[in-house]
C-alpha cells in the first residue's frame, strides 16, 4: 500500500474540492467525467457492455440486444482498441492502423451522441512474436525505453493516441474516454500477466504507457483504469501489489466472472466479489479515485443460452443491489459482448429478445435512470480544478529484481509532475545538464564513499547515465546491488517514488546459479517470496498463500513451498501455475518425482502440466499427514489423464512428442466437498508442503524426423464437399470455430449438389473455420501437393481468402480475387501447396512470408475461409465454395479441369518483407538535450497550479514548442494546444522504421485468430 505521504494530495483534494486526476492537464470534459464518476452514490451505478450495438444474438435487432429488449442503450459502451487497430474486431478492417483508428473514433462519437460513456481496453498482440494476446512469451522488460521491442509498443500506442485525438463531438470538443490497458494482470493468460511480467515490470509498463500517451503524444482526454482480476479475499495489499501509483491511475477497477451454473442465485459468487469491491471502494475513497466493476458477467456454463433454461434470471439486479450495499460509490458495472457463435463457443453476456431472462433484464434496465445512457450521463459542463501534484522520480531501468550480466548498466530515471527547470543540476548555463550524484548505490569505493551514477537530462522527462561495474570496483559475483534515485529540487526537496518511498531498486549481478536440467522446482533458487510469486501465478488464490518454508526433509534440502488453501476466501479450488519460456523438453525422462506433505483433508490434489498444448493431470492422495516422496510415471496407465475440460484432447497420453514441449506446470487443490457433493465436511482451510519436484528415469529424447516420410501412394483427401450436412445449422456447427457463422448458409443447386454460401453484406474481414486436428481422415496432408476447390465468383473485385493452420501454430494464407475479369459462376481453383509465393505464412510474424514446406503438411489443425473487402465502392463480400480437396501431384492434371491461379492483391497493398531484420527498439529517454530548452526557476518558486481552463497549459511548460513525434501525414506546424503543452518534458525521440509498424499491423490483419472463449 502507498505511504501516508503518497496519499497527502487526496486530503488536499477533499479540502479544496479539486480532483486527484492522473493528468493535471486533462481537458475540461475529462475532468468533469472524472468528478461525475468519482461522486457516484449508492444506487447510481451505471450499466455497461462491450460491443453494444454491433454484436448481438437476436437476428432482428439493428441496434444491439439491450436496445431491442429495453428501448435504451447502456450508459457505458466498451470497445477493444487493440483488436480494432489490428483489424481483428469491429469496426476495424484490414491492416491500416490509421484507418482503423478513424473508424473507432467515429464509433466513439456515435456512442457519445447516444448519451454513453466510452471505455476502451487493449487485447494487444505480443509485440515480440506477433502472436496473439495469449502468446505469453516474455517481453515486458523489452518494451521499456531502450528495450529491443520498445518501438513496437510505441507503434501500438500511436494508434491509441490517434483514437483519442480523433474522438470528437461535432463542435470539435474531444470526447473523454476511459482507457483500460494491461487488464487482468493477476492472471497468467496474457503476455503482460502474472509469471510473464514481474510486479515491477508490470508497474513500469503501465507507467510508460501513460507517460507516452499523456506526455509525448499529448493525449489529455483519457482517464486510466487499473483492473486486476479477482478474487483477492478483500486483501488491499494483493490488489496494490502491481498498482502503478495515483499519478498514473484514475479508476480502480476489478474483473471477475460467475462460471458456476450449479447455483440458483449469485449469492455464493457475490460474497467474495463484494468483499473485494468493498476494499476497492475504500481504497478509491482514500485516494480520491473512481471505483468501477470494469468487467463482470456470466461466463462458460453460467452464460445465457439459447436452449438451456436460465438459472438466476435476477442476476443483474442482484449485482447492482450488492454494489449499492457494499461498494456504493461504484461508478459502473460492465459486462462483455454478445458475440454469439455455436456449440461450446457460444457467448452471450446478456439476454436477448425472446430469451427466457428478457423480462427480468427489462425490469433491471427500468429500475434506475442512471443505469442507461442519457444526455445527463455525458454532461461535462462542470469541470473542477486539479489538485497540484508533488513531483515524483523513479528508476525506469534497470527494473527492480532484474538480473544484469553485462559490465555496464544503463540507468534511466523518469521525473513526473514537476518542471524540469526546478531540478538541481551541477550546471545550468547550457545543456547538457548533469547531476553527479543523481543516483547512488550501496557499494562503497576505495575511499569509503558510496558509488554514485551521474545522470544527465536528455529529454521527455528522463535523466540518463551509465554505471560501469568494473570502474566502480563492483564484482559480478551474484550479489545484490541497490540503486537509489537522488533527484532533488533546487529548494532542497528530495523527490520520492510513485509509491512514496525512496525508490530503491535491487538488481542481481552475474549469471544465475545453474539449476540441474531435471529439476522442475526445488524452491532453492528464490531469494524471497516476491521472487517465488514472480514465477508462480495464483489461480483463485493469492500470492500470500504460496510461500517459502524450510524443507521438512531437513536442512540439506533448503527451501520448500507451503500451499495454503482457504475455501472460505476462494471457494472451489486454489492453484498456482508456472510457465516456461522457452518451453522445456521433458521427453528424455520417464516421470516426475516429488516430495509432499499432505494435510489429511481428503481434498483433491492436482498436479498439472501442459505438454504441447495438451493439459495432463495426476491426482496424488491427500489422506494421511506423513511427508513422502512419490513417483508419477508418464507411461503408466491411469497416472496422467487429460484434464476433463480439455475435451479436444480426450484420450491422449503424455508421449515423448508431447513431452518435448512442456509450457507450464501447476499445483491445484480442489474442494472435494464441492466436486463430490457428498457433504463430508472436509476442512475449509489447510496447508500442503511441496519440495524436490524433479524429472526422473532417463531415456533417449524425442527427435523429430528431419523430413517426414512422404507416402508414395498418397490418396486425394476430401476436406469438405458439403454433402453430409442436413441443413444450415449443421454446416454452421462444423464451420463455427471462429464464431462468425451468420455469414454461412447451406445452398443446394438444381441438380441436388450442396455448397457453402458466404455472405457478408457489411464487408471487411470476416472468417469462419473448421477444426480438423482430431480428424485422422483429414488432418495429415503428407504427400499432397495441391489444394483444389470450386469457387462461385460474383465479379465484385473483393476477395476470398483461405488459411491453413498447422498443429505447431503456423498459419499459411492465400487470397483469391473475386475478379470481374474471371467468369462469373463456378470456377475450378488450384493452389500449389509447396514453395508457392502466393501461399505464405501469415502467422507467427517472425517467419511471415515463408512458403509452406513438406514438414508443414504433416498435421493440419484448421481450415479457415474468409472474405475481405478490396473494392471499397462495393464492400459486400459474397461467394460460394465447394469440393475442397487436397491431392497429390499425380492427380492434379486429371482432376482440375479449367482452373485459375490465386492472385496476389493489388488493393490494399501489403508491406514487403525487408531483406534485413528490422530494428524494433526505441528509446524515448535518448534525446539531444540541446533540443530540450529548460527554463530554470529560482529556488523559492512555487509549483504551478492547475489552470481553471485546461486550454491554458503554459503554467508548467519549459518551452512553447512540443518536442514529440509528429503524426504521419500531419504537418508539425498544425500541432494543437494540447500537444504543445508537453514542452515541460518534451524532446524529439528516435522513431523506428516505418516498415516495423507496417509489418506489425499487417501481420495482425492476416492473423488466423480463433476467437477463444474469453479468459478472465
């Protein structure tokens, strides 16, 4: 939790009726929105939904399910800017980030006209790999200034800034927006989440996001929301563990979903949730911040269904009433989108017209004027002043707990909320301005003085320098080095860190001690519980329940880990998972050995591993209390089973091929009273100790074939001829892996032949897919050489696209233009599978443009069919497809008849792959200090107050010129007043090559992305 000093400005805000907003130069409308939300009283909570108007279950609605039921719109509209900017969600379309930003800004303006507040999140693709947001390859530290992929993050943030800048009312007023980046970081399903980013890396990444948008891009119409996932047992320390600080956060948010459909009402789910929301309400009140239930709803089996009666039809009313009682200042409660889909992929978070819970939802919507959109909801006429904020300083790099193996350590310190001219420097006559003691270590030199690091003001609020370990006499001996910023105002005031401390970071020097290859974890490599918790992510538990203890095996065994469970606080189960990046090869071992000390509770212990995408579980007994070492052989029947929920892989065993790529290891304790429903009265709390978890039983490791054996007599394979489907519903079930099944119908020709008809009147990119990974009659294409199908062309000059997904996660993409020069009606299409420059890898991005090889044909996972608008004058995409087959080369000529080759699109143009690996790094801290004019103030000068009119921002500026990157296509001379205000910290930064931005968004646009069930 923050210190008393860090909360002092909140008391000032209360006394003067100002607001404790993160951006002291926020627009008047943004300040008004902050005050309106902060001052929410019991019973005034607003209702919100993601994709309010453009995703729906009802086939008759034109304005969304909520409006069709109630005649009203939700008070809060949610969008995902990350996916929209990549062209992966509406209204995004294609790879043009600027065009997608304009489209999203237009939708934000429409929402504002309807009386709705807008919040945007960002399911960003992994900037390192280009993989999906759930590609958890570690990258957080590399996104900070100077990091290898910082430029890519900057490009993503440029898109967010473009949305903010273009979101305007008709009179030109910028619309205030709640931006919720890096959400649900307490879970491990996103690349910015627990175990993939340390708490300190996460905090710095969040702060950098705010700094870049607010201070470099000049975005002043954002409120910033911080929203970990629940549940947290009401523990403020757990919630604030990754809190970036009041200077970077406006909304204290919280995400969690009800998945248990065994209950008749929401009371059991609400009990721990409201415990957390009360804690948030209290923290927000202390800080003068906004509290919000930023994501909630009924998910998985608990979701609203078409054919299953709804339990607890009063769900929304129950949540609203609970918030009014326990967290009365909650500003809004937002649920997710009605994406629809089929089978287990069906997603609906509200009822819809005709659904059995519709009457209760209508009653809920009509129960309060505050719940739904209205002109009063977006009345921003009363804008309070901003509380003056004390300056803060923090070390950005190196990050706390970082391990450094190089001799030189770049040190970057960021100063916020203070005029640079008020800092103490050794010289003030001309740039560069340096402070020889701006950072101090805990290492003493030969004279007994602490080694200091001189820092020079560069630009953008950064002071930078380098610590040379050899010159400082500091050995690389795996020791810990403490580094503290010493940024002082010219009146002698020492700036503190965002959390009110002195801002010391601890770094480890030298290579980490080697750990034996067969050790999964012996818990001896962790210096403390923070280090342990950086490796293990809690799942329905909290970090404080997973702690280091002395091994019960004796002093020679060092540490062990104690897993504490409390089903009163975390009902149902508690677990802790560790991810491996890169994945580990366990194929040379025959099993796992581990020590554990059970608690005699009779609950269900689950040892879990994910091997090559398949989740396996073993279930050691929790009877007895004696410590013991057990073996869990991989090849012994019944020891390892596929997790019950991993139905796609049911029946598999952990063979050597799967064990060659292990991505995670986890320990869970499930409440057997809940699982067995036997009312046995097992303990509600307990502790289990684990140690010496290792791989045993060596054997020859798995070695993949250099080249798969090509069958000499490969037969043609029919992927789909559409004859087996009785109706459109059956077709949609088979091709529903992407959820966009409304585009599909099963059509029949006069001769009785059936085919798939694709129709997307709105145009844009829309994909459908068939999952064939488990169909042995269709998933092995070894020996095949051509993909053939019949295409019904309408001459629209739009495109049909096909993507082939392989078992190892690659996707290969080919476009076929619906060419007006090609005969209308049916055409036979033939595509070479191997070494075809028109059929190339679109995902992952690191090998984008690479053609298919024979290796790629060994195991096919998914076939994707999509339409895409190339002709903006006629955006609707319609075509028919039939007789999709793969054939060996010998059958090609005899089988194909007249054919056309797929064409590479000329519109829109796609970026070409550079011949050299592009440089994706960037460093906003690296600027020419000569270009950063600083006006030095006298020592007794007062800090500037927030102007009553945010258009006047000169009070804290060092210069009238904004030193920030110029928007592409926009003359620098046209910068707005809001942009110019950043001169207090501004300076030019080195921008990455334009091709880097183009590559990232182009890869995302062509991403074969299966909409997964939202992980929460």
